[in-house]
C-alpha cells in the first residue's frame, strides 16, 4: 500500500512538472512570436504604405515643431530620415539617401549635416530610433502625419504662407515610397526636395523662428 501511494505521488509530481514545463514553453513561444510579428509589422507589412505627398502645416496633435527644425529652417529646408536597426525598408533606402545627398554615415550613427542640393542648403538629420536622444525620437511621432507608425520614414520641412504668417510646412513619406526601383525612389525624393526648395525661396523673407 505504501509503495503504491509513493508511486502515485511520484507520478503526480512528474505530470505536474510536465504541465509547468508546457506552460513555460508556451509563454516563451508566445513572447518570441510576439517579437517576430512586431519586427515583421515594422519592416514588411508597413513597408509599402500609400505615399501621400501633400504638404501640411499641422503636426500630429498640433504640437510645436522642435527647435532643431525651426532653427535650421533659417538656412534652408530640413530633411529628416528616420530608421532603426532591424528594418528591411531601411536597408533598401539607406544607400539611396546617401547617394542623393552625397554624404556618408553609419546606420547606428547620430548624424546631421548641412549639404548643398541644387544650389540650396538642406539640413539633413538622420535619426536611428534605437540610438538617439529623446528630442529626436519624439519628433518621429510628431511628423507621422498619416499614422503609419512604421519605418523608414522621411520628413521634408520647408516654409509656407499661412493666412499672413510664414510657418514650417512639411510632408512625410514612408517605406520605399511605393515605387518599384531605386531610380524611381531617388527621382521622387529629388522632385519633392526641389519643390520644397522653391517654396522655401518664396517664403524665407517672412520667416521668424521665434
């Protein structure tokens, strides 16, 4: 009788151990699956959102433009390139951006430079959300005008005339820009940059960053 009881207890302990192990394995699997899905959402599912090129004065929640944008607008338009470490679209766009602006920087760098583009000054700011400061990271949410919440994201800020006041005027593009080739992507960015330069020259005389 005692031997049978001991065997029953041992069997119960084994079954309990297996059950706990299954629960632990399930939790680990779910955590891993969640992380994988999150990466896929950012890098693949949202890689080709519809790109809307319209400029707007309105930031998300009408938040004020950050100081590093308003101050640099005294020199020319501002181009913000948002990226992260694990991002399929970022890998595609990274060399296109560097060639377009004739600049060199690393994927994990905090990088900014005023470059000459079509005889105008452009302030280029690269923001890797995995390696940045709060002010730059927060600007990502401020300029995500279409609510895509995905990367890569590109914001071009210029100047526009709004009911008698010259104000920052911007557009945001996403992913690989919904065009099929690198040449098309570079051409689209160039077109928007030239448009932003033209608007800047039309309005810069009335701009006051304060």
